[in-house]
């Protein structure tokens, strides 16, 4: 009987240590990465998402996911862009939450759908729209493909095909995703002018655009 009792105690302790080790390992793994169940260490934008999360630019959803492929509205991207460089501008507690960001965009002459129409703010932003906003923050006034060329030429963006940087590979009509939004902003923070410049009232000369990089 004593032998049986000791065996039962031994098995119980082994099971307890085994469970404790599994739990500790899981916690350590979660602590080393992001608190989002849908972002793995191998995900292409993992480091960028971590940068945005630690900077307070983005949060996850109640289900514990980040949803990197979820589309982004114009208001959401504009808020992230402005908060990156001017954190003193915050969401409004009265009226439409994005009013302070659109007031700042108006002061900087940035190209948005409307400074006052709150309905259009919720429209999904395209990658061309991103190019126009970020190039504006660089202090130039380009639209459409010219804005895309500016981004690509200065290394502020890449196309979908790294071996062939082109206007077409940028896919300007494609809807912007959360992961892409953060990558654009991080690129601008890392390689841009270091802040938000005013957009000129007159269009910039396309002849002044830098050439697209050529493939090696």
C-alpha cells in the first residue's frame, strides 16, 4: 500500500511540474512577442506591428487579435500619421473623434476627402491615398501616379514585386490594410523628413520627380 501511495504522489508531482513547465513556457513565449494571437514571429510585418503597438499607435481587438488584413479608413490612417509626429493631437471626446486630426490636416493643407464631412472619413483609404498624404507630409504636392513615384523613388514604399519597382506594382487602387498602414508610417518615420511639413498650395512640377530605382 505504501509503495502504491508513493507512486501516486510521484505521479502527481510529475504531472504538476509538467503542467507548470508548459504554462511557464507559454507565458515566456507570449512575453517575448506581441499580445496578438494572429501575429506569428514569421509574419512579414511583425516588427512593424510591435513598433506601432509600443508607440501607442494601434491596439488589438477584444478577441486578442490584431487583424492585420483589416482595411483602414481615411480617418484611422490620418490619426496614426499625425499622432506619430504630434502626439499632443488627440482624439476628441465630444463630437466626431477625428475632428482634431482633420483640423490639423486642414492647417497643413493635406489632401483628404473633406475637412468637415464626417461620413466620407469612414471610407476605406487606398494605397494611392496614402501616397498622396505621405508625400504631402514631405512638403510636396503630388497626386495620383506622381505621388506614388515620389514614394517609390525615395524608398518610402515598395511595390509588391521587389525585383521590379514600378507604378503598377505599387497597386494604388488596392485598399489599405492595418499592417500596410503601419509599414508606410514607419518607413516615413525612418526615412522621411522627420516631421509633418506643410503641403504647398500649388502642384509640384512632375519634372522634379526623382527617377524610380532600377532592379539590380
